[in-house]
C-alpha cells in the first residue's frame, strides 16, 4: 500500500507507520517528490510518532528524501522522533544534519510557518 | 499496512488510498475509534481525494465509522469525494445522511472549526 500524503494549504503531511517495508519506502520517496512537483508545496512534515524502530535502509530513504525535497525547494520537518529511533539514527551515523525536527505535528507546522512565513 | 491517522490539534486527519482492501478497512475502523478514545479528538476529517472507485463493503465501513465516531462524540467530515465515488455511493443506496462533506481537506477543517468552535 502507498503511504498517504495529505495536502494542507501549502504543506504536505505524511505519517509514517512502523511496518513500512523497503518497497513502500522507495514508492513513498517517488510519490512525495511527485506530489511536491504537482502541488508546488513549500513545506513537508513527516511524522514519525508511530515508528518505534528504524533500520538502516529506511533511515537512508528518509535522509535522501529530505535532501531531494530540499533540492526541489520544499523544506522538510521531521516530527515525533522517539528515543529509540533517535538512538538508532545516531548509532547508524545518520545525523540528519540540517534537518529541522519538532516534537509533534502541530509544532512541525508552526516551525514551517515561522520559517517560510506562509 | 495500517492507515495512518494524523492528530492535528483537536482533530484527526486521515487520507484513504484507493487500494484499501477489506481487512485494512476493518482495521482502520478499529484504529480510528481507538484513536478518538485515546486522544479525545472532537473532529475527524477523512479525505477521499485519492479514491476513484469504491465498493459496497468499503462504503459500508465508511458509513459505519461515521456513525460510530458520532456516538463517541467526534464529528466526521468527508472530503474530496470524486464524481465517480459520489455516483457509486448514490447507486449503492449509501446516502451518508447527516454526514458533513467538503471539497478538500482545508475546507473540511474549516467546517469543523466553524461547527465545533475549537
């Protein structure tokens, strides 16, 4: 199944579920970039609240999608990163530098509003 | 895979994808009711923009989930119903009476704001 991407005003909202497999992750990457292109979204919030474990492949996809979205002109904020996920990301050496993060979806959207002013 | 349910302030946002099978639909029903219970959400927006076809089972689940959420005290707005889906729902005799609808997610949220005032 594809991961739903919601459009809210100028932003795209995505909630990642724990059970995301590799195929879904790659499809998600493609879908998100296409959606940024078609909607002209200026910001993206990817919510990881439901994710309790992350492997190196998913971490790589996430890190890539942030960089690619950035290239396309859409700012990404990751929200709801759980302690276990933060530990794994750090252990894997995926530092997600230059990536904005926030505690939850509301704060992620607020961050985008403040940064992008729209 | 489970359908992600996003929490935004007092509301829950869900985007249904076309490929939803019967098992996913039943799981979604259970997940949504649990989420309403745990978050105390006062409103729910179910976005159907990506749904181009609907069968009688999914229509029944949707209609049920609206009634059940209402019983639990959460108002549901369906958004983005496409012409083909509207035709099918009407043909199936699923009138979704007393269900609020709106053109897109933004307007659905606005409708909830206006009705619930929060």
